[in-house]
C-alpha cells in the first residue's frame, strides 16, 4: 500500500463572495504524479479553487482543510503561517503569464528562484553563474533558449506562457497549478504549452492540476478530469468517460458544440510533434 501523502488533499472547502457561494463542500484528492484537468463552465469555481489550493485565497470560516504533500495550507478559513514555505513547492501558471515585459526572458525565469535566493537577491538580479546556467536549461527545456536575452514583451503569447512554465521548472515546483493557461492562445501555441506540462508530469513526476475550457485538450492530455458546476464537483473520473451526456450535464446546451451522439466518448487525434521538453515522452 502506498503511504505517501497525496499531492493535494481538499476536504469540504467552501467559499462565499457576498451572497454568491463560489465553492460548496468541495473535496478532491490528487495523488503525487497525477495530471488532472479541471473543467466546467465560466463561474463554476475553478479559479477560486486553484487560488485556495495555493494559499492565495482563504476559504470561509466553516470551510474544511487543504493540504499539500501532507502540509496544511489552510483550515477553517485560516491560512497557515508557514504558507510561504509550502508555496515554494507550488508553481502557479496564470492565464496572463505574469511576466515583467521590460525584463529579459532569462531574468523572468530566474525569478522562480526567489524561494531559494531571497527577495533582495531576486529583485537586484544578483544571480550566480550556476544559477544563470540552470535558468538557461529551463528555457531550453521549453524551446526558448534562443530568446533568453529578449524582453518578455516582444514574445508571442504562447512563448510567454512557455516562459512561465520554465519559471516553474526553475522554482523546482513539485506541483503545478495552471489557471486556464491556454485560453488566449492559438491552437498550435496551446498544443505546445500542454505538451510542456505533460512532459513535466511524465519526465519529472510533477503533479499538474490544469483548469481548461477546451474539453478536447483535457481528453488529449489528462488521464483524469474533474468537472465543476455552480461550485460543486459534478464529475470526477477518467477523461475517456466524458461522454456527450456527461458534457450536457456539465455545460448544458453548450455541449452541442462537441457534436457527439450522446453515448460515445469524444475521440480526438494523436498528439503532434513535441517541443524539446517533451522529448522521450
């Protein structure tokens, strides 16, 4: 029997904004090394849940607990005083990249070292030669080494998102939480970002929880999917079990766009060429 703690344990979490209940007794367990898609319509609670898992947002006072590798992130609406140390193991990838546009890409990636080198060294750019070498390796992993000296603002959205992944690599995160990382990207850029996340999961054992609007990408890259609707979990199981009927339950009439017959799981194509990070996957 595997006695290792789960990567993420969420137990009866609630969150209310004014009169709207965003999360309703949400409980999820994600094992170390899993890659899981978090799907559901806009406003279903996906982003709220990810922010609570990372300790960026506290739950309600009657909320349960959230643990990362057995360490308590929060309980009953109180965030752990040790949250900075816990968060050092979690890479958070936002939809809008959160890079400093005027700084070179290499510097943006080295910011991922902040939990290890401290705030002042990071802000002043005091990095050793070995630290710069590791940052270059992280950029190489996502196929961006040639852009290391360019300002982040000069790169495409897909390139900036891959740079955000490189920053998480440099952070040495054991868990990556990605909040709709491909929502604003073209299909090819979206594929490359998902390939990078998949390779981190398969090659390095990083646990990945990625929020997605595109169900096809969830099916293609994530063996397990968790669906939310109105703050509740309405599906948790193998992605291949997401039939048209299941999608109608999750998305309502919007599931018609998937053009399914109501019983057959979605079938999609084989993955395309992988970037450097995914070599050997």
